[in-house]
């Protein structure tokens, strides 16, 4: 069956089957007593969507929850975002499968909100609509050359090696260069750097997409540069993930000791945050550690601090990236927790044939839905959707939001549990 017919079929099924005992004319958000069925639609089947469904089913004994997703398969970020060498993080799908097996829960794949069905149509046929469709786009740097071949967002690369249907044809060129630059130093940056550097014999044991495994097995990349615009104290990754990449087999870690010098504000940040302290300690230790048994096929991981990308320059063919031009930075303001990177006017070139931009995910707006373009979230008050971010924003009846679409692209899978709790708690209070 062609994709169009499949979509059409799924949407028709959704619209015909879901209202069950309710008519299309009832108003969204109408009060439902504990004995009346409460029809809930959760848009998006990632962690935020499934935790919301779970909390709804437990919190309202008559709740009938339909989870819809634009993909034919459930689990969103757990399926397409979590790295294949982190199987322990994916175990949560067992819990989500138990939620899906609940007789009051259904999953409808291949239904795209915005094109197959609108938010207002959903509001007409459900008592409550909870938006949980996450962040499926990327922040951009907005610098010259960003469209050159060989430059991808980390999200695209992650979706590629995880077999996401939108990116299975990405075909990043991993065989024409020995150097890759990853821009950003958060946990996603560490994920993509680790997948590039990890021995393929270790990757073989994971659920990485077969085509990605084949491409990585033949890859020629020997050096990966992780570039941060601020210093080691401000690196956005967490200690566990940093320890893992620092301990990769057959990888030499390179950190300039001069970058580890701290200011008074840095010292205060280290005192105030256990995570920052652990990250800084690990980087300091790695800067001086020498791994024995250097072999010919050893790879290199370079942590580059105090550098921001200014432009990308093409190779002779005019279309493939060859150089990332970086500007040296220093930290301004000197107030702990608020130090920002400013350019010093000194520039340097970093040669590479692959760039992965890992500077944050971004949610996308859907027609008819209030959206804060600056923050990339749906304006909300603890999960209740507001018509606008301004003080005059009114509450949209029966419409809620959860996950990255509610609070921005931060936090681990479990963060969505607390986020869903907050949204469902307020939802049940306002029924
Ligand atoms: P992130 O943690 O927000 O890191 C973004 C990085 O990009 C930061 O280093 C940031 O630097 C940098 N950046 C942003 N704008 C930039 C610009 N214009 N120029 C240069 N650099 C820029 O985002 P993420 O890595 O995408 O991760 C998203 C969330 O998922 C995080 O909460 C993360 O912990 C979580 N996650 C967790 C795991 C795990 O637990 N294993 C795995 C993957 C993701 P500044 O700090 O200077 O802004």
C-alpha cells in the first residue's frame, strides 16, 4: 500500500473509530465525571507521550487514551534518539509496551497532525488533547556555508544510525576524510562523537541500523574534534557520558592544559554545581593521563574549548565542506552561571570533511497552534496551552502540552516522567 493510501486509511480509521460514545459536536474540555468516559488524544508516542498516557490511565479510571504518531512505529526519541550503544536507556520501552497493552489505550501510527488532521479537529472529537510531539528539527548557526555538503545536524546523523525512515538515505560521507568536527559539547555531541570513534566490533553487538554499521565499518575518520564556545567548566555534557567517551578503547584524548585554567566565576560555578565539578575533574584528569599501548590505528578525540564557528569554507569542488573557521572566545560578565562567550577577533581554521552541528534540537509549529518561535515551545502554564506567551495569553480549553514541546529540548528520558505528572495533574484538576 502506498504511503498516501496508508495515511489516508489511518486517518479515516482514526476519525471514524475514535469518538466512540461521543458525538463530534461536544465541546473540548467539557467536564467528565469519574463515571463518564474521558476521551484523550496524545499526539506523539515518545517518552513524554507514553508517560502522559500512563498517568492519564492511572489518574482517571474512565480515561480512553489514543496515542497518535506520524510514524508507523511508537516510542519516538527512545527509538530514534537514544544511541544504539545505550541499550539500558531503551529498556523503558517495556514499560511503554505495558501502557500500550492496557485495554483503554490505543496506538494509531501514520497520522500526521497538521496535514492529516488538524489540532482543532482533534479538539472537536476528544475531551482532551495533549501535544507531545517533541522536537523534530534543529537550531541553526546562521553562518555562511552552513548548507555545504558534509555538514549535517547531529539529529540527522542520530536518526540515520538509528534507522529513522526520514534519514535512512542521508548517506554521510565517512570515507573521504580523516577528520570530523562536532560543534557543541552536550550529551548529543558526545553520542555522535562516540559512535564515530567506537570500535565497530563493539557496535556490532548493538541494534544500530545495518547500513550505518556498514558505513561506519569502512569509515576513515581518525580524529574527532568536539568544539565548545565556552570552557571546560561550562561543557554541557554530564559526567557519566563524559566518563564513557574518555574511556573508549584505542582512543587518545587531547585536551590543552591551558584551557583548564579557571577564573573566580568558574570556581564559583564548580562549587555550586556537582555536575560541573565532576565534568571539570574528569576533563582535568584526562588532560594529563597517558594511555599505554599506543597502536598505529589509534584514533584521537580532541576537546576544543573557547572557539566558536564563524563560517564553513568549501573544498576545490565548491560544494563540500573543507574547513570550519573558528574564532577564539573568552568569557564575559564574570558572573557565575551567566558567563557568555564573546569573540576575541583571533581566527583559526580547522580542516575536516564532516561536520555535525550539535547545538540543540528545535520543535516545529503546527498550523493553528500557538507557538513561541523564539523559545521553540508551545506557550503554556504548567502544561495548559496558552493562546500566547504574553501576560494576556488565555488558556486554550482542553489543550495541553508535555515534554520538549512544553519546556524546550533539555533533560533525559526520565525528566519527561515528572513533566507528564505536572501536565496530567493540572489536567485532572481542570476537568
Ligand atoms: P545541550 O545539552 O543544550 O547542548 C547544546 C550545546 O550546543 C552546548 O554545548 C551549547 O553551548 C552549544 N551551542 C548552542 N548554541 C550554540 C551556538 N550558536 N554556537 C556554538 N555552540 C552552541 O543539547 P543536546 O546535546 O542536544 O542535548 C539535549 C538534551 O538531551 C540534554 O538535556 C541532554 O543532557 C539530553 N541527552 C541526554 C543523553 C544521555 O543522558 N545519555 C544523551 C543525549 C541527550 P553553550 O553551553 O555555550 O550554550
